[in-house]
């Protein structure tokens, strides 16, 4: 662990440390306000960390009997919506969803940590559905609990983002049930104003995770000052900090990074380039982006990895999967135990028809990312081989 991280814990409360702080443990004393005011965020974040320290009974000094891995394997995938029972059960996958990720489940489970964006509410029935003039064509996603549990377990997922527009599809009851459900199956999550970050430990590595989006009830990707405060606090107490964002315009013609504020149907979707760089400046180690529903460029900045959009990973039935929208990468990163990028591997996948993940033998997404890197990040310091290896360029 970095010296500053040990110092932070020892000075704050000697002889006590955070061994695990899940979003599900957040109480009224630590809840952040809807205003996303920067000073309020900083104060409440600090209070939250102190409260969890006071509740803990573990030593602040690292247990030298635990030998940390020198390198970690961290997998990130994009949007996940496994099927919805709204407006009818006809939008659910066959065979109880067992085939959705069967082509890649062993790969996903091979990592030290596996992440994805959960693009929808986990709720069997009910909820206050968002306003839809025609429910038949309303894109409101309500995933049954058993389906989500089975697929997440099958893929060995450890942490998910719930910072996205569809987490509000069924009102507050949908949000609250999603959090309750994820807690019940031991999946870490973050991204709502009531649940901005999580800290957890796995195999001796302490991870911090935060997620951001431009949508109501989520941590605001457009409030970079407040986001930096959260990430800086996580960096002070964690070995590896992962940040997820749901941002940028969406659609097949929105694969390029503009390095400017992006809008979609009049909504400010943030400046994902400025946001990502600011998060790494604040201490983030890995940035996993999603939201455009297509793949975007990748880069390494200050020895830390950024994927600007991982596209549609597993999005059954209610998503357009034509052309580039059906192509996506599984990104498998090799980093050291403080999050520094070493190398990576892209596994190309494709979704056909109504959806479900298949390995793409033609590897179509690789040349797409190669070309996007050349046009959007010409100063980039990584190269992507035709086999999908992500390597540092030779100096």
C-alpha cells in the first residue's frame, strides 16, 4: 500500500481500518445530498469514512502474513440488460438466460475482478414506471431478480455500476430494490447520490469504486470538482481505484471522442475526455466508460488505463444491435497492485438477432478500436495488435 494511504489511516484513527464499506451500509449520516454541492460532498464523504472507521474493529496496520499479488487481472465489459418483463415477459430470453454469456463465462470468471454496467432495474414486478406515451415502444427495463442473479453469478461479476439513465425507469422503489438485491447476492455497486462509492477487499487488495452519469439521482459526471473529491478520498485509502462513467452522446454515428461537452436530444452528457483525465489526476487507476452503445477509443494516461466506451456487452432484445452496435470488446487488463497499467487483451464479441454474447471469430471490433485510437488519440502511447493485445508503444 502506498505510504500516503497508510498515513491517512494511522492519522485518522490509529489501530482501526476499513476492511469493507459497501454502498448498502450507507446510512442517513453519510448520505450525500441531491444538490451534488462540492463542499457537501467532501464533508459527507469524510464523515462517512470516519463513521465506518469507528465501527470497525480491525487493525490499521497491514497484516504482513497476507502476501499481496504483484499483478492483477481486471476485466471490464459494457452495458448489461439481460431481458425485461416490461411491458411483457416476451422480452425475456429463452432457457432462463443460461445461454446469454455461456460463450465467455469462463473468461469472465478468470479475472481477479470483473466489472460491468447494469443497465436497468432489478425488480420482479411493480414500481413506478417512467412516463411513456406508448408502453409498447417504451424503453423501460425491469429485469427479474432470478435472471440477474444467475447471469451475474455465471460470469463471476464482482462489481457493477448503477449510474445510468435506466436505473430510474421504475422510480425510487426500483432503485431501492436493485440496491437491496445486489447486496443480497454480494455484488458491489455504486453510482447513485445515495450510494456514490464502495470500498471492498478481495484477496488482500483493497478496491475503491465510484460511478458517475448525467442522469437524475446519479452522481453527476458533469460536476468534475465533486467527482475529484470522491476519487481523491478513495485513493487515500485504497490500493486500486476504479471509476465508471455513463456519458457521451449515443448511436452508431457517435463513436468518436470530441474532447468537448457532448449532448444527446438536448441533454448535456458531459465531456468524457476531460472527466476521465481529471479522475486519473485525482487518483483513479482504471476508467471504464459506457453510454454511447458503441465502442470508443482507449488510451493510457499517466500509466492508467481509460476505455471511453465498452459498448453493448449483453443487451437482450430491447437494444439495436445492427452493425457496430452489436460489436464490443471484453477488456482484460494486467495491472500492478497499485493499478499501474502493464498490458491488456481485447476479446472481441458480437451480438446477433435479439442479443446474447458470442465470440466474434472475425474480430471485427479490433480494427474499429485501432482506427478510433489513430483518429481520436493520435498522441496515444499504446498500440493494439491485430490479435487484440494492448501494449505500450516502444519509445
